[in-house]
């Protein structure tokens, strides 16, 4: 367990990573909400790792294909190509 000064230091490090966009984000479940969230975080400059039980979804994302009507492939492709998603 982290206590006292260690907590403050960890908080500072996390805040710096958020501000500098070097924090890495994980999204669990890449359905309607998860994929949209992952794309928005990627657009904001964060590196996003998505997890899903469906190999078909994961493969589609790797190909830059969207299976969610509200997420355009044209928004997804640049993130995949840049390694942000």
C-alpha cells in the first residue's frame, strides 16, 4: 500500500502524464461505448489499449474498420496507423 508522500508523488506523476498526454489508457470492452471512448481518447493524443472478448472486433479495429455506427472508419484509421489505438 502506498501512503503519505508516496501518494502525493504518484498523484503528481499521474497529473503530469495526463497534462502531457503521455498517460496510457486502457478501455475494457470495445462495444458502442468503449470504442467511441477509445477513439475520443486517441483523438486527444492518448495511447489507448483496448480489450474485448470478441476477436472479430479486435481484428476489425486492427484493419481500421468500425462496426459501431457512431464511430466512422475515417476517424479510426488515423489512430490505428499512428499507433494510438
